[in-house]
C-alpha cells in the first residue's frame, strides 16, 4: 500500500479537554508524546506565541504526512522527533532539557493506521503485519501466530483482548497453521469466524465484530504497547517540572488501569486531579465515534 498517496485521516480526541487539562502558561515547554495526526500539537502551539512543543512519534508515516505544514507555520517553536514515547527521558536528555511543563499522551491508534497500514483492520485483506513501526519492531503478527503455543495465544487473547472464547480461537489457529501459514488479515478473520459467528445484532443491540478483541490483543502484544506505557509513566516524575501536568488519554480498560494505578502509587509526587476519568461529550461521541471509549486522566507534579 502506497502511504504517500493515502490521505491521513485523523480526528483528534478530547482536544479542548486535553488543552484545558494541561493548564498551559506562557513560555511553557510541552511534550506531545504521541504526535500522530498533529491535532493536539497544533492546538498546543496555538495557545500562546511563546509556547514550545516537543512532539514524539515512532510511526515515520505520521511524521512525514503531518510535520511539514506545522514546522513551516510554527518554526523553531516545534521539534518533532522520531521516537517511541517510552524513550521520553532519553529524548529530552539528548536535547539538553531537564524538565518540561506538561506532558500529553494520546494512546489511541490513529485512523490512518487502522485503515491503511497492513494488518490493523479485519475489514480489509492485507498482510498480517500490525507493527506500528517496522524499525522498532521485528516480529509481525503473522510470525507471532506461527510460533506462539496454544496456551500463550489463549492467555494473550484473554489478557489483552478480554476475549471470552480465547481458548477455542487459539485451538482453531493452531489447527489451521498446521495445514498452511496464516499470512493475511483475511486468513485470521476466517479462522475466528469459524469459531465465533458474526451476529451483528443481539437483543436489539449492535454487537462488535468477533475479530475485534483478537486483533486488539495481537496489536498490543506485537507492539509491546502496555510495556511502553509503563516505561513512559516511570519517566514522568523525572522530567515533569513542579506544578506541571500529565494528561493521558486511553482507549481500553487495560491502559486506563495502568495509568490509574501509576498515579495512585506516585501520590507522594503526583496529585491526582481526576478521581474519575473524563470522557467525550455527547457531541463528540456522535461526530467522532472512535472517541466513545476514550478516558482522560490528569495528574499534577507536586
């Protein structure tokens, strides 16, 4: 798939809520730890002409498609670095920056990645890749499925996807791969559907596609997403200035649980400003359906 010819489709989630949560002051330096479509970065830079933003992303496609216009418009107020947000401490140290005034992380997978990168969507038959950054990850989802044991696959689907039929799906994958390699999203989806029928409505309620949770679990495992979140959070107290804000937007319970636990455990250095996470407004839920599961938590450095 030619990424250069594909328009980047991205709707920034909880945009104004995130900007308000950061409580930005003039001359602040803010880290947008997950640059993506650049929506949060632009909104941050538009807050005040003295604000500087350091944006990170490990997806080269996101940087290529969204950096030039912003760099041209905001000049040296914006620095964009190709890096996983788990490396925030290293990036700032290399730049000679000891502390920043705010850190924003949107943990959602962008619409571009879901719709146009190989392996992310079960609705399009593409190679079963799922790597967010080919340079940072070497194991594809296809290789993952080819080598993991039935027990490991069961645990991964249950832990990361909260899939109730994890064992049956893992058994079907092991049986299928003994006959031929599972190499495309279509291959995997067909196997899942052989175990879990696609019932679109039940008791009048629309049901998610049976492949949704398995694809989520595989993506998390292939990209080590939860481990990266934990590494990123551990670095926050080392780089966030006094009264600086940490704002994190998550999209499923596993992520939110990690963030909630981290803030609670760091209560001696971080003040929890959200006893309950902030969700999208009714308007945003309607106009941007991908925001529906988003949760934002805020903490302030003491």
